[in-house]
C-alpha cells in the first residue's frame, strides 16, 4: 500500500482509536492523533494534537496539512441530545468543513449499524437503503453520512462510511455472532478505505466474515476488504454464557438490537 504523508486519527484515545494508532502507523509518515482524553507519549512518527471536535477553530488546525482523516472521535453510544449533538453533529460538521477548507482528499468515517437499526434482522439490506436510525446516536451517524454525501456531490471530498457492527476483542452476546468485527479486520477495513484509488461516497458494513450475517456486505469488496475472522469460533462460548432472547424481544427482532428499546435519554435529565 502506498504511504501517505499525514493521516489524522480522531478519537485516538478511544477503544478503536488505540487499535488504529498501532494499525495505521505503517501507512503514514506522520500520524496525527487527536482526542479530548489523554493520548500518552508520542512515538517517532506521531503528532499529538488534543482538540474538542465541537470547537471549529481547533478542528481547522487539526486538519491542516493532512491527506486523509480517519474520523473515530465522538460519542460512541446513546446519550443525551446535548452530548450526542455536540460531539457527533457539530463535531461531524466541523470535520467536513475543516477538511473542505484545508483540501483534505478523503474521510473514513466511523458510522454505525445504528443508523439503520430499525430494519428487521429478517430483512436483507444493503448499503443503499434509506436510514432508519434507532437512537439519537444513530440519527447523528445518519446525519454525518448525509453530510458526507453532500460534501462529495458538491465539493468532491470523498468518504467511506463504515457502518460498524460490534468491534470488540471477542463477541460478547448472541447478536454479536452476526455483527462482530475483529480488531484485525477493523485495521484491514480502515487501511483499505484509505488506500483505495477511488471511493467517491461509499458506505460499507463493518463486520467480519461471520457465518451469521444481517447485512449484504458486498459493497466492501469495491475497496478490496476481505475479512479474515469469523465470530462462529466463539459461538459455543457465547451461547454457554448467555440466555436465548424471547421471541418478542426487540433486541431479537431488529438489527439494532437493544438500542431499539432504549428510552429518550433526555427524559432522565428532567
Ligand atoms: N466499538 C464499536 O463496536 C463501534 C460500533 C459502531 C460504531 N463505532 C464508532 O467508532 C468510533 C470509535 O468507537 P470506540 O468504541 O472506540 O468509542 P470510544 O468511546 O472508546 O472512543 C471515542 C473517542 O472519542 C473521543 N471523543 C468524544 N467526544 C469528543 C469530542 N467532542 N472531541 C474530541 N474527542 C471526543 C472520546 O474521548 C473517545 O476517546 C465512534 O465514532 C463509534 O460511534 C464503534
């Protein structure tokens, strides 16, 4: 794979950011790492630039002299409207606008399956279906995917939106036997998304080569993604540790799982 001069990784102090900090290092002469949480000490090829994604001026500085951005920063689960909108909607807008003004070529965006979480598990959906978000968090991911579409059509800024399923060291519950993506496959998917010669505006499902699958993952082949792991090897362990869900459990009916049953988080604030 060709080597970039500088890649920006947002959310670098997060769970996936820590994996990508190591995994993307060979791809760039300079890896610029950003987060609001501590980032530790810089390695030889690393630049540490702390920034709040909601602060436009800070994000403008972050995106200077950058070839491509792996945008993994933001609220990564459901939250209050204030939390989700500030980090993900304002933060997403700031990233795209700062990329446009700084001439950045491409964003690899950590979207989520929760942007389409209200499709049923029994529906075979691909990357072309309309959004059906299951939470405010899912709405924020759908918004940023639309922002990405707009910035491609109007300004030629490319995006690969990764609708990540469940990216953990191992699948933790029965749903994850279908939605799991290994850390190794994550690094491959992000690396391919950065290195593919042309992506335009492209959405892919970020899952491993699981025997059980909810989504049509064929669009990931365009960028050369060939997952190496399969959640099936954990099935016995997961089934021994968890109970089967009731047939009317929304977590069993919808691809978004238990997120479809979450309340509105602002209700707890009032
Ligand atoms: N882990 C998964 O299975 C999964 C699934 C779907 C999507 N994703 C997406 O992948 C990305 C990374 O997920 P993760 O599991 O590593 O989550 P994480 O919470 O561990 O990491 C997110 C990072 O973003 C940072 N952040 C939050 N708000 C910020 C702000 N306003 N300014 C700057 N930094 C901010 C946090 O400090 C954190 O370090 C997220 O966008 C998440 O929505 C993850």
